[in-house]
C-alpha cells in the first residue's frame, strides 16, 4: 500500500547490479530532506506509472522507447527529470543523438543531470534540446559509490569475495553488441540462410548500417581475442584465479564453456562491480566503463587492444582505454600484468589523465552527487506546488490510464525482440528482499552518520517506498 508522505521521487532501476545501490543511496539522502521515494524495477514502475501520486520521475534515459511513458506520466501530473546512464562512455555525437535521445521524449524533461562538463557539451550540441532546458552538473549516483568514504559499505562483500576466490584477476567484458542475452538484442539479428543480408537488431538503434557493421566487426574480433585470452591468463598466472564478469546484458554461455575447460576460471555477474574491483589484483577490459571506475578507485586496469580500430576505439571507447594501461598483444599484457602483480606497477597515472577525468566526471569530492541531485529536486518542488496537492480531479483519468498502460506494456513485453521480456527483466533485475534492502540502508546510515528512523514499505515484491 503506497503511503502519501509529501513530495515524492520515483526512482526506476533497470540493471540491478549496476544501479540499485547508488539509487538506494539517493533515496536515503532524499528521505533525510523530507522526500519519500519509490524505488524498484523500472518495468514494474512503468506498468504502474499512472497509479502513483504526482511525483518527480527520475529517468535514466531519454530514448524513443520512453516517449509513451513520458507522455502518460506528464498527463497524470508527474514531472520528469533525467540523466543518461550511457552518456559517460558514449557513441560519437550524431550516432549518440540518434540512439540515446529522442525529441519526442526530451520535450517532457524539465531538468537534466550531467555526469560532468563533457556530458553538458555533448547535450548542448543536440538539435532537439528544447531551448532553456536547465542542465545541472551533479555527477551521477554511481560516482558516489566509488568514493573512499563509501568503501565500508562493501567491506563485507569484499571479504566474502576474497574468501571465495582468493587472489584473482578480474576480466570484465562488454560484448553485448555481439553476444547479447537474446540474439535480437545484438547489432544484427542472426541470418536464416547463408549469404542473406542480416537485419538490424535492437542494439543498432540509431546507427547507420555502415557504422553498425564496422562496430560489429570490431567487437566480434575483440570478443574472439578475449575468448583466447581467458585460458592464456590461467596458464600464464597459475597462482591466480581468473574471474570473468560479463556485461549485465550479455549471454554467459560462451564464458561458461571456456570455464568448463579450465580449472581456475570462474564466471559471475553477482552484485555491484565495486566490491570486485576492491578485491581484485587487477582488471582487464576493452573499452569498458569498469576501466574508468578502476581509475577513480586507484585499481590497476589494463585495456587489452589486440585488435585496433581507432575510429571506434577513439570515437567511442577512448575514455576507459586512455585511463588504463594499454596493451596491444598478449606478450605486452603478460609483462604489464606481471609487473602489477609483483608490485612494480600501480594504476595508470599522469597529469593528462587527471585533466581528462576532471572534464568528464563531477562530484568525486565535496558534496555527493546524490546530494546535488536532491538540491535540484528541492528547488523543483518549491516551484511546483501542484506536485504537493491532492490529485482529486485526475483520479478517474489515472485509473483508466493505469489499466490501459499496464495492458499495453505487458502485451509489448511478449513481442519478439522486446526489451521487457519477463525472463530478460529477471536477468537484469532479479529482485531484492525487504530485509536485504533495509540492511543496505542501515549500512549507508552508519557511513553517513544518519540516525533518523526510516520507514520502508513493500508496494510489490519489486517496488519499495522509503521515507523518514
């Protein structure tokens, strides 16, 4: 049962292992400022968007897929604010705009939250950005989880990981463009006949065929490099376990087959990546955001670039690659990784990298990104008294819209290639118990010195309300 407790935030979570903890921190800080927050599965929240009292909806994207939701949310009185989870390591501007931004969606967004100045510069180039849309450089809640003061939050998980895996090398993959959870989510769909021209998959949304084909070929070659790399690492470094952590929307099957032929290779996507970075000796990636996260946390990271295509490596993946040690063949990687494991080499460093991260990532010091976001939300609420008034005049309209949206979205979730397929959503958002959620909130409170009593209510088994 949803309790009406004043100004409210709706905080949808799509990829649980990546987003839930930082957004839970946001809900806690919002509660301290007098907000109640509804947090949980994005899919379930979308189904029920017309059932919530007037709220601020904190969207994580502004793609064409959001247009229907935004229109419905706006019609029943919600205000929409947004950031883009993919705007930190992003495609070249024109392709990014086609893929990640929609003029039909962004026109409903009243305020934007940017990762850093690079994100602001990117959005300001977008022809469809409505004039006067405020862009706030707040950083992102995920950045807060990388800060030194937050490390105690993961202490128990780090110890558990080390006890389970011992000394290990972390291999983070990001081949969801060619190894997606469902084939329809790849850049191109599988062909039915040899020689047939493949049709676009969901992963190529917004891309030209030329760009998508080039990216597919580059990612496929790099994917094959990593498949060869994993057993080589086990053979070359016999004192270490090799932990493979696939992208949240990747298919694990190919990695599990590799692990079955090895004795010290493990495949897991358990939990947030931060405790894995804190527990590992080094992380190996190619163009993965993990390389950036490792740099911020001063964890040695290697970008393995056995196949080079500067058009994509510099136009798409430059940030995580340049913030890592770059190795262009296995012999170079073996030497660099050996020096790291022997304590002769630390994380990538240098003044140029400091300037790059400063330009891209705000809120690494001072006020948390979550605090900066809530600051803006408070100002929005102060200027929008209608969000705090009982919504009596819209109740019937809400009821009909809630029923209609729920039916439409559930029907669409069973169509071929749908992102909302129930099994795919369970993969991305397996769920959390109210006991575990409360325990995580308690850890955050201890770190931040918050002693206020919190009220945590279960709306459904995937959606919760948090308030002071």
